[in-house]
């Protein structure tokens, strides 16, 4: 199965690494490895106040936005709605909408 080594830099500046699999949802991959991406202080885009939780991975609240420093070409293309919501951040992705896409047997 195709895999990628993912390096996460936390808000505190710590680096964490994990192996992700082709087809894996980035948000779920982070959560499974104890790296919850949701920022409860972030401005929400679904008209609910900050600090009221997340939308459960439905792409509505934007509390799971991550900055992709490299490897964006290995993620599923951003949807039209994701591009509109995140238009001010060229490297931003909603982790709930991003899936790892690799060719059969590819390792990055």
C-alpha cells in the first residue's frame, strides 16, 4: 500500500512524525495519532461562535485548517467551497477535506 511520512509542526513548534496511507483523510489521520487539528479558538465559518466545538469533519467550520508546507501535490484537490473559504491562505487546507493520494506502491 502506498504511504507517506508526514511531519507535523504543532502550534508550540514541536515536530511529530507519522506514516499515512493513500486514501487516508488527513484530519482523521491526525486524530488517530493524538494530534487533534481542531483549534477551538479559531473563527468559524458556519455562523457559530468560536469555542463551540467543531463540525465533525463536514467542512463547515474551518477549525481544522492546516498549513501545508510541502507535499500538497500528494493531497486530493481542494473543492470549490474549500477554495472560497480559504482564499486568503495559499497553503491552507481543511484537513477534513484533504485525502492522501498516491500511486500504487508509491512511498514519499
